[in-house]
């Protein structure tokens, strides 16, 4: 099979439609996705003198990175969709107990506004559908679009902790209308394999899961709407009552003809916490589930329903899915220990979603013990809102939860943000450290801790 290099910088291309403002629906006065800490920031920031409260753990050497949309001032407030807008990556460099710098940089020349990862010595800003990955320097300068993997990529490649491979389900509404692509990139950053998966219509597949034997495909009823396209919407996905919701299990050594499809209750989910196979051979999926998405609220995810934490157990033999509620509290952005992706695990972490009437925030972090069914909580405090928590294992740790939870926290009292470092084993403790930033980090979407052992510092 021909091999192509994934992580090589390419020629910058114009924004794809997902990078532009939407063109239909909503009221500007009620568009929460342009207000408060959902709103973008206008300027890039460089800071090297950073105040720290507490003590940064000395074993953290690397960068805490986060990506999110940053719409310009000229967008139409009534029609703006939260998922659109030029990407901006925020990065804080930690090294042996010191906070050395904070940079925020616009992502140049592409729609890569959703996640930022480190792989095979490279830093990549990424997005699903038509946007191409953007190669970035260690200090977050844009180096060019990556054009090596074909049409579109994903916001959520899944790392196989045993092989170092990245696995992804990739869709592109602008050019692929009847299938998605399953793409594998090896530990050296080389394109390794690709499989076309035929589908009925074009669902919005934001994420996927990986287990020891299966690739998990979420074919759920938010699909490309030709009616929305006809009105000029640049984010043309809507709730589709006619689209059969189902979960697909494709054997990792098979192809599309081997997929085991199982129907599920109509819902939408962006983010699985984890998936694994139990002793009976069932695939267990823990996931943040919405009842409905982009039906009435076409500006963002929170207007039609709010997410809860569910468990779906898929029996490959009977092709049936049992659905249970793990935690009915509203929550999103689940994370786990990265070495347990696709494997049985005990602990997961989410951020609480709170509010109403078009005003939502993220006031606390939840730690779930998935074996006992119990949970603990760290509350941010008055005027403070969290973002997605990222678990970072402590060097030399043997317990699954021995490590740190890291997140950016917006403080409305100061209109600035902090990096928060928590003891993941004990959320009743105060923060181990807070690094106070000179500007605001919008909620945005996703990020990661990228250790210097993954992407080495450069001058």
C-alpha cells in the first residue's frame, strides 16, 4: 500500500465553509455563543512574566494547549454558529515547576478551530469535515495546512496506547455525500491505512471510539440538510427524524462489509468518555448523550437538550444496545487516563453544564468512579467557569487516578483566565497551582497536555 506523510507542512488554503459565519436562524440578542466567555478575543498575546499561586508540579514539562473558534467582529449575530470562526490556540509552557510563557495565536489559513494535538514530534490544530490540519511550531506559529490525508480529517483522532497509532473517522459534507473514511496514521506520523464506509446520507460524526477488536462508528440523526444548504447556511447540519440512529462495530482487521450495525434510541452524542470490551464480549460505551440536537437551536448545542452521562452496552451477537443513565446531571467534555483508551477503566472526568434561558456555563469538574457509581466534585467558585478537564498522569504513578487535572478557568470577576492544576486523586483539596494569565481564554472546544517527550522544544 502506498504510504503518505501526514505531518508535513503544506500550502495554506482558503477557509473552508465551516470556518465562516452561518447564514440562517437565530436572534442576535439571544445568541449566547457570541457573549461572555463564549465570545472570541481580538488579539494574540505573548506573556513571559506569569504570576503563580501554589506550586506547579515539577514533573510537568510541556505545554497545555487549547483550541477554539474566534469569530471576527463582522459576523452576523443572529445567524452565527458557535462551531464556526477562525481557530485560536492558547498555550502555556510549563517546565520543572515554572510557568515560562503563555501564547495565544490565530490558526493561519484554515478552519482548524476545534482541537490541538501533539503526534510524532509535531503540533497539529485540527477540525472535522472539510478543514485541513494545520501544522504549528512549538511556540504556536502556523506553518501551513497539511494536505496529505485527502478530503477532511476529524476533531478527535483516537490514540491506540499500545501501538501509538492515530485512528479517525473522517467526513466531509462538501465533497463526500455517501460515505466516511476510516483513516489510520502510524506512530511515526505516516499515513498507514484507509477504509471507505458507505452510509445513508451524511451524518455529523464528531468523534469515534476504539476497542481492542473494534472501531466504533456513531451514525446518529444529525445530518447534512439540503434545505439548510439552500438557504446559504455554512453550518448545514440539522436534526433528521428520518435518519435511523445506530452504532457500528467494524472489526479492526475487517472492512465495511464486516460492520455490525445495532439500532439505538434517537439521540445525538459528540463525546464518548471511553469504550471497551467486557468479559462477555460486549462493547461498553460511556458517553455524553443529548436527546436532540440542531432542531430549534441552530446556533449551538445547548438549546434543544442538555447532555447527561450514559452507558450503552452493545451485544455484537444480538445486535442490540442496552441504554442506562450513569449520571443524570448535565455534563460534557469527558476525559480519562490516556493509556486506558479502548480498555477497561475506573475513573472518568467531565465538566458540569449549568444555566438556562440562553446563558450556560461550566461551574465545576466531576470525577466519576465508573465501578462504584460514585462521584466527587471540584467547584470553581463565584464568577469562575471551567473548560474541558484534561487528565495528566503523574510520572511514576501506579494508580489510575494518580495525576493531575488541568483546565483553563475563566474568572468573570477579573475578565481573565487561569490555568488550574488539581490533584486528580482528591478533588476536596484546593488547587495545587493556579497560573494567572493576562487575558481571557474563551471556552472554545478541546485541548491537550503535550509533554516535551511528545513534541520537543525548539528555539
